[in-house]
C-alpha cells in the first residue's frame, strides 16, 4: 500500500457534480478553528427564501470533512441559491464542547460516535455521563465511514512501511511519531492501535517519542512538513494533503470509523438543516465523499 494518494479523482468527481447541476438548471470553508461562509441552499428553506428572508445554516463538522463539504457546497449552492452556510471545522471533541457551552449550531457531523453520544440523551449513560440533551435523535444517521492510515514523509528513510514496523520503531524509541490528542477521534483510534500492539502511550510520550496534534489536520501538517517520522490520520486527510500512505488499520486494530450526523434540538433552522442532511445522503453527495476515500452509508 506504499503510495502517494492523488487528488485527481476528487477534483474530477467534484467537477462532474457541479457540471451536472449546471446542465439540469435545477441542481444544488476554512481552518480548523475558524468559520468559513459559502453560499448554499435548502429546499426546506423555500418558504423563507420566497419571503425574502435569508436562512443561514450553521454546520459544525469534523476537520477531516473540510475539503469534501466545501466541494459539495459548491454544487448545493447552484441547486439552491439564497441560503448561506456557516461551517465550523474542528476536532469533534472541541465542537462537542462548543455545542455544550451554547454555541449556535444547526447540524453536527462528528468523526466518532462518542462525541455525538455525549450530546444524545438516548445514548448510554456510561457515555452521556452528564445527561446532555442536544441531539434530535430522530434525525441522527450514520453518514460515512472512513479509514485510519499510517503515513510517512515523502522522502522518509526510516523504513516504516507498516503498522508492524511502526510498532517496532516505537519499542526501540528511535523515531518521532505524531498522533491526535486523546479527546480527538483520530487520537482515540490511534490509542486503540497502540494498545493492539501492547505499547504504553504514556511511557512513549514521556520518552519523547510521541508528539500530538489537537485535530487531524495538525497531525497531517506535521507529517507533510517532515517534522515527524510518521503519523496516523484518516485516509481522506492523507488524500487531501497528498501524503504517502504505507498501511491501513484493520477493524481489529481500531474498530470502524463511523461519522454520525444529526440536527440539534437547539437548531435555529432545524427544517433547513434536515433537508441539507438529506442531501448529504444522496448519490450526488456520495460521489464526492467516495472520491476521497469515504464510504457513504
């Protein structure tokens, strides 16, 4: 699996989706801590649009969705003009905290079930330990599946070509490895991989072998800039950054990587958010998601 992922299929798919919208004449943001705005629309907002009222959908989404949601929004804006989108991309743990603290949000898309469950009153009390009730459970869906991959800098000469060899180097403490923080889904998946190999994360960190990123984009950047010898990210982020992927984690190593999505009970524009969530489950959106390595569910 030693390869550098190409961006061609993603750009091609996004182009097809946009072109299709233009031909039918009826068809269809930012850093990890900042919000980005783009014009987009929703069928549910037709009454508001007809009355001349602007509808702004606020979407909190895992940082690993940045490129795909921006591409989908381009097509969506052609199909449904008149509604604005405000995206907030960050780690799912950070987004969960912002929602809990009262930030306005219509739609939440997490990179892990844990962060969604922590806001869902219908989830197990073992996970939703604070009894938080933010999620409209009737709207909740498992939207996408991603994969966890091991990446190395383009000109790496450390001989890291698999998770097996990564484990050996970590045991020898002769490399610098980057992973997500423990409150970030990609970090939690990486912790499971370390446990699978019987590695003591705390001891390795104390030995200076592990460095951390506050979200998956920070891990991606450290690998891209060759400031570390290897890092674990999602397949889709490796694709977007053009990273060299050397191995893919199995379900036995870290479980499935499922992205749940749900409209919030406190959503300022709940109906419009439900319509956009429905759009994200269409074949047209799936074309873009799947072109970068997601599996549409």
